[in-house]
C-alpha cells in the first residue's frame, strides 16, 4: 500500500492510497472517508473502481 494523500478535519478524515495486489487487477486506487464522533470512528466509506475486479468475479461464478 502506498499512501497518496491524507486530508484531516475536526469531524472527518479522508485517505487516498494505492493497494498493490497479486491479482490481474494489479494496483487498486482507493479512497476511504472516516467520520468521527467524540474522537471515535462512527462511519467508514470505502470508494474504489470495481471494474478491474469484475472479470475475476465472473470467473469465480
């Protein structure tokens, strides 16, 4: 994993990073948005393009 960017505010944080996989999908660009309440993570939203994974999912069944 290579961190590209980290953006932080009082109630939230966003990380953008590349996940390197040993699959035909290769490197997956990913973003995560964290929402905080009272210093604790209350929600996480994961965002990525699923298109590189679709051929593998189809092959599995």
